C-alpha cells in the first residue's frame, strides 16, 4: 500500500487573506459581512490543515453608504468604490512583492477591479501579462451608459476591459488590464440586453451554462484555462458565489436559478488546482443576511480548499 504522504501533491503556499467588505456596488445590503462569514467558516485553519501558511491582513476600510452621497445615478458611489479598489490594489501589489499569494474576500463584485488592477500592475512591472477567469452567473460588463440599475457591481469587468467607467478602469493609468483573448467568462446565465453588445465589443471569451450543460465542466474548464493562460504569467480567478445554484448557495447578492451544482463547482476548482497557474484568487458576493446557517460561506471555503489542492484522495 502506498503511504498517505504519496497522495499529497499540494505545493505549500504563503497566503495572505485580504477582506474587502464593500457593498456600495449594489442595492441589497449584507455582502459587507461576507468576509467575516467566510472567516467564521474556518478559512484560515482549513487552508493551514492542507499545509499552506496563512496570514490574515484584516479588512480594507470601506465607507458606509449611509455616510456618503450616492453620486451619479448611473454609477452609484463610483468615487468611493474607486478609492477602495485603489487602496485594495496597493495591498495586493505589496502582497505579491512579499512573495505571498493573495486570497481576497468580498464584498460585492466591484472589488475585482481592485484585485485585477493590483495583480496586472505587479506583472506589468515585470513586462508580463495576466489572464482572468470570471466565474459568475452574470457577465458584470455593464457601463454607466448601459446599466439598468446604476449599480457598480454590474460594471467591474467592463472597467477591467477598458469599456468604462474610466475612473475604475484606469487605476495605475493603464487600460485594459487584460487582453480580450485572455479574459474568459465561465457559467454565465443572466445577461442584460446591452451586456450582450458589450461582450461582443470587448471580444472576451465566453462559456455559458449551456456550454457547461452540453460539453461538461471538464471540457469547458480545460479550454477556459488554456485561453486564460496563453501568453500570460498565469491568471486571476474571480469566483462569484452566485455562479453556484441557489439550492447549494442561497446566501448570495443576486441569486439566479440554474447554476453550477455542488459537485461541478468542486470539479472546476480541482481542475484549476491541477493546472497550477493561478496567481491570485477571490471569492465575492457571500451575503450571510439571507444565508441559511452560513451554508454559502462554508461552501465558499470548501471550494477554496479544492482550488488550493484538496483532493478526495
């Protein structure tokens, strides 16, 4: 019989956890408590049990919506969100400079503009590009001109890809942050009419839930990782918990039926771990206010463990 040690192929990482309790990007409150919910579900101890070293950098300070003016109706709280994302991006760069792996806990999906800006800038200084895996029920590629709600959590991918809002897209004064052929959307199923045009305009790669249904998660993930990885140092993984079906992840900012199953979610994360090219990782839109017994945060931690090398054997 092989010893249990021979089963383990986990390369230990030095991880820094960064909380960004940002909920200014949407109208439903509660995702500001997402980072706490994920910590309570045992993220640090469970990653350490896999052999990783984990330190928690605490939370980036975020303005409360009650204290601030909403600003333009087509991009609410954009000034505050940009300020938070810029602070966050600076910490992401410092984390990478220290040789540590950033795990970012949102908050709403606006935080991704900060994470991607930081990772992209760090590698840009080394004359390298990064890819992006956007795993989400939504494409988040509205602009202030196309958004039906003016909620900025529907705009971070548009900002990252240089479609606007320009304040959020121009952190560190370069745009787009990712080349279109290295930006891959996985599992989208709820897309606004104008977003379809923006997806075509941006030229990003897309796999919808139908693609996953028809081709299976393995084929989709292998192709998505190939696209995100071609000509890059590696890729950032941005996981919105509303990608998982609400049956398994009820506590999310904007739930949509028909998502990835519990097992499909784990398979996707295990394939990411197998490829070994993930540069940074974030989990967003956990809303404990509408969750059941912290089930969604617990699943967020389980999926994270799979992305960081946990296997069945």
